[in-house]
C-alpha cells in the first residue's frame, strides 16, 4: 500500500526551474509501513478489531504524494499527470490483477455458487478501484445480509479509496498551483487552505455519517478524505517548520543551514521530535487495543492512529538522527523487510484468510495457521513480483506504462466477463420437475414422505433473492394507514379469490364465520410466514393485511429499539385496532445465534395487551432458529450432511417455548410453535426434503414455507376455532 512519487505538466508562470533539494532517505517511513501491515494482518487474522493500520497508510500515502508534487511545482518541474497516472496504476494494478485471477480460480473451486455473483461484482469494483462503494451499498442493504463482511475481496476497499485519491490529489495540487499563479500567492498557503478545508469538511461528515450508518460510512471515500488531508497538512507543516521553502519533509538542509536550538541531540527541536515520534508510535500501537467492535469507526476514533502517524512523521523529520528516537526502532531490519513487502502482504493475506476459514469450516484461526497465512502472503508477494517481471518483459507490454495498464486490465476483464456469463446461464436444476415427490420439504418431518429422491436442492443461488415470502399485493393508497409508509414500513394485502371460503352475507368490517380478516404485524420473520399464511387464506377465503417494517419486530415501545421502529409499531398497532380484525398475528420470541439461543421479545406482553383488551385474539408464532453463519452457503459449500449444516437442537432454541407461559396467562393469546417442522428431535438441519430451509442465517425460504401449509392451517384453525 505504497504510492510512487509524482510527476506532471509544466505549469506556465511558475518559478524558473531550479534543482530540487536533495531528499534525505528516511528508513522510518518504510519501518512505519512494516508496523502498519503487521498490525493489519495480526488483528485481521486473530481478532475482529480495527487495527488502524490502514489509516496509517492513508496518512503516509498523502504525505509522500503531496511532498513530491509540491517540490515539482515549486521548482518548475513538469507534472505530466497522464503519464503519472498511467505509471502509478500500471505499477499498482499488476499485483492486484494476479490476486484477482487467483480469487477467481478459488471462487470456482471452493466458494458456493450463491457467492459467485457477489464476488464477481466486487472483482469488477476492485479492478476499477470502486469496490468501496459496492461494499458501502451492500452494507446498508437489509436484504443483502452480512455478505460484505465475509468476502475475500473486502480488503480492496482501502486500495479503491487510495486509487480515487491518486486521481483527485494531483488535480487538487495542480489546482492550487493554478490559483497561486492567478492570485500572485505562493502555492503553499493555497494548499494549506485547500487541504485544511478538505480535512475539516470530511472529518465533520465522517462523524455524522458514522453515527448515522457506520457500516456504509466505514467504506466511504468521503468519510476518509480527511485522513489523506492530514498527511498533506503534515507535509506542509514540516517543511514550514524547517524553514525550507520547497523542501520535502525529510529533505537535507541546504549548505550553511543548521537546525536552531544548540548542539545536536539536545536541541528543543530534537527533543520535540523524539517525544512526538514515540508518542505517535504508542498511539498507533494502542489503537487496536482501545477500539473494540462496538465502537463506531472511523469518526473521531480514527484520529488516534492518524494523528499518531503524523506525529511519527514529524518526529522523524525533526530528529532524524536522534540516538533515542523512534526512528532507530523503525529502521530495524525486520520492520524494513516487512515494509518493503507491505503492499503484497496486504493484498494476499485477506483472500488467504477468508479461503482458509471457508475450507476448514472454522470461525477462528489457530496461531500456527495464522503464521502460515502470513508466510503464504510473503511467498505469494515474491511469486507475484517474479511473474510481473516476466509480464513486463513481453514485447509490446514493455513499450510503456499506458500499454501495460491497458493490457493488465484486459487480462482480468476477459475471464471476469466469461465467469459472469457462466453464472447467469448455470442452472443445476434444469430438467428436474419441481413436484412434491421430488421436493417434499416439511412432509418428511410429518412422516408423509418416506423416500427422498436424489435431485438437486432448491432454491438455487440465483433464486435466493426471491425467497422473502409471498406477501400478496401492495395496499392501495387509500388502504394504507397513516404513518406506515412514512416510517419505512410496508402494507400488503391478501384478498380471497371469488368462490373460496364461505360467507354469511355480513359486509361489516369485522367478518364472521369462515370469512375472516387477519392482521400480521412485525418484521422480516413475520413476512416469511406469509407464504403459508397466504395459502391458508386462499383455501379458507380469508383476508390478510400485513404491516411490516424490516428489522423491527412488533412489541411495546422500548429504549433498545430505534425511535422510528417504536413509532412504526405504534402506528401499526393503531391501524390494527381500527381494523377490528378477527385476530392479530405476530412473532413473539426472538432467536439468538449464541446462548441462551432464544428469548421472549422484549415488552411483548405489553405490546399485545391493547389487542387482548379490545377482545381481539393474538396468535404468537415462535421464532425459527438463528445461526452464527449463513446456512444456505453452508449447505452449498459443505453439503447437506455436514455437521456444520446440522446444528444440535439444543444449540438452536430453548428446550421450552417461552410463549407457553405467556399464553397460559391470557385466554385470547395463542402460541403456534413450528419447531417440529423445522428441526428433528436432535438437530435443526439446513436441508429438509431436498429444500433449503434457510435463505441466510435466520430466514426461512419461501420454498420451504410452501411445505409448511398443512401445519400452519391446522394450527391456525385450532387457535382461532373452526366456527
């Protein structure tokens, strides 16, 4: 994750060309790269914490880029932006291309087909340095689940941000030079104003966006620009403090210029440099220990590693030869060695880590395996360098950076295009009839199907996005109560077909006899029940109205719920009371991926009390199991018979349905428990009767819901009475 020095067009009216100052070699910068990449690898492999190492890279990249461009501008050197971009991206994209091709091969060998479209989308984003926006979009999409957190290309978000900055920063610096030329100002005051504004604006937005949506903010370029601006401001500050106009941070002083403050090693300047260097390194090293998984990042929390990096850069410039300075540690051979290989290690460690976890079906990495991942990253870094050396030697490719860049991009784009077409056309169930005999589903647990044919499992990965439940039709505007859609909710209605059910001729809002009206309240777990409920309603001639809001389970107002969710539940409750239905259907428990695995929805009894007081029966469904990983992908990756895809029932739900005690206290509250149609006596499998039970880690597929119709019908009729 290092950036080359810059070059660009001669700017008219700049100062006459003069020799640029000699730049002092700073081994502490390479050592800082080594520290950063080791932090990234260690905390990626063995923890779920943010290491801050990437943020250090951001500061360091802008520090070097800004210093390089300013030197060229102030000494009348050509900037040659097109050549700079071609050279830079040709150098950076080469290793990325090798890694992307390796991930593409691993995708077809080990990754489940349901992940292929997602991985290909991220591969395209990685190739064109836009994958951070792809991940940000996935992070805020409820229906996308948690897929953005477990892909072998997730780490490419930071390189995409850097690539975008590599396009923007030279333009900003060239713009600073243009403004300085037009206003007769020096370029540095203009640069101070520009990068100061970028720093302040981006940091402010980072705080706001991180508080509002940390998942998307983490990947956003806009919330990270201030980190690069800090690197630029550091470059400007150090040269200003040194009194060396036009010199790069770390440049050797001109002849006859000595640092002020007395003898070497005891001057205030050197002392300040020593203190800043050690304090900065301490802040960088402390960041991953102080920032836990619950703290929202970046926001102001990212100031710790970034200010730490700026302090190390300042310390190295102010006290480059101090015997007790941090530069002596950063110049150690092992840190220099890792610093030289930081870019490659960063590229390879994450795909290796994710593939290892996938292949071994592990959730954690033993120390020996983690060291192996680091060693493999180093080996692949070396192999990549050798491969690219041969690639650059090919006729035509060696002709120039632009040709090499285009050829490299094409080398990746062609197989990506072919893989994309293959995923679209692939259908493992082609030619197989989707009959109840081939796909009995829950009929197996009802002992109605004794033999299960050997046919491909459904739904397929391409169908998974359509498995959210058969909700019926959207409510007409005049049927949608006030506040439902305004608060992010949905209104759906299932109406009986003519000739279904029976009617006693009563046209009142509250139906009687078999022609019932039911109201369903809740979140996505209530929505998934609508497939069997819809089929029952069709058979019985019932009307079903649903008020749903994703990630907002129905209950009484709670401080642990978002304000919008509380407001929606209140609006849904009032709408249900006004409709005077024959019953209100909800999900009354909440399954958990960890012990105790299940609990009663917080405030649930208070939430349903208004209906009970109004004489409206409440049917409370028990929640289905929730797993710590995607069960659909588990089946695709390891097969339906793997232990990981058949979780012990004792680790899925409580031994006793929590709703039973509540139902015993209220005559009109009825509990429906479908656990015996989701689990056997001992396990909760991912596949039953050739049908995937779950579409992710906790949502039942609509395909499996179709096979639950006899159970839902019988239990609903028993709860509501057959009259």
